[in-house]
């Protein structure tokens, strides 16, 4: 029977000791989307949102979130990220957000990539809520990870 890595013998939550793990190059990519009205999407695409550059602000927020993940998720290790890349895609009445985090370390960066996507999307909502309060956030998930003891993983198509 496997044990839960974040619980000690008494069932109390604790941070996993990664001291004996080997440092390897690790990456993680996550994505999500926010749906909105056609008018809101057009305003964001054209740079006409009342609060200014929505996607530029969302990119900075996403990078900041990745860097601060251990402050947001209680048992995450603080990590010195090598890079965080954030991109946006326009879809029918939606914007997709994709973030990739990378580093060489003893633990993975999946949570950093997902935190980046989550906060990036929340920033799009905040910057665009004057245009459409009914925007819907969803589909936040891990797309792929590389490195570490468990090796590479890719989400099923």
C-alpha cells in the first residue's frame, strides 16, 4: 500500500523532504480558458478594454504567480525558476492561457505552471469585468511535465 507523501505517520500534513532527490531539468505546461461575450473579446483583442492592456497585465500576473506559488499553496517548496513562458490564444468567445515553467531542481514545477494559468485567467477577468461580468473560467489542467523520478507525462488528447 502506498503512503501519502504529504502526511506523516500520525496523519499530520508536512512538507516532503526532497533532500535526497537528484536535481534534474524539469518543465511543466498548463493551460486554461476564459469564455466571454463577443464584444468583450473584441475589446480585449483591439486593446480597447477600460482598464488597459489586459493580456500584458495578465502575462505579468501569471509570471508573478509562478514565482510566488509556494506562498499560495501551503506545502509547495519555494523554487528558483529558470523561466516562465505565458502565451494567449483567441478562440470563439474565449481566450486560452498556456504557461510553461522550467528549472533544474529536486522537485517539479507543475503547481507553478498551474498557478500561472490560474492567476493569468483571473487577471483577464478582473481587467475585463467591466465588459462582461458573466465570463466563465475553466479547463485549467496540466498538459505536460518532464524530468524527475517519474519521468515525462503528457495529458491524453
